[in-house]
């Protein structure tokens, strides 16, 4: 198992944030299927004001490039990602169009 952590910001708009959270209470089945099919075994998203933090655990079959290729060829995933841009914005240092940014681990209690 591997664990990855990502960051992303939401637009600073209370109504949009409420809508975003409602979508995540009923994620489209095709999105859940695409997540699971890629080898992601667990995914949690946390929010602090506009900052999102996602923890993703994967099995050994997971590969970022394969996931990106599968997503780009899946019309429903593309539709979901386009919809989410209504609510999301890249982190201040993100490249144009870049969403979830992989975070660097700086501490682990298990490693001391």
C-alpha cells in the first residue's frame, strides 16, 4: 500500500463551497468506479476554509500515468472534472490548469 497526499483550494464563496460538498455526498457512480478501477483503495478529502487536503491510498497496481490516461478517455470523468472547476482553483504556485498537487511528507511518527 502507498499513501499520497494532495492539496487544492476552493473558490472563496460560501455558496459554491456548499455545492461542492453536496456533490461529494453523492459522487457519480462512474467516478467512484474509475477511482476504484485505478487501484485507489481509500480516499478522504478534508477542508479547512478554502483549502482541501486529500489522502489517497493505493494498491501496487496504481500508476499516475495510467490513471491520467484512463481519465482522459472517460467522458464522464472529464465531465466531472470540468464541473469541479466551477468550485476549485489551483494553489497559488500551481501551473495553469493544475489541480490537486502532490504534497511532500515532512514527518511520520512511524519513521522516528
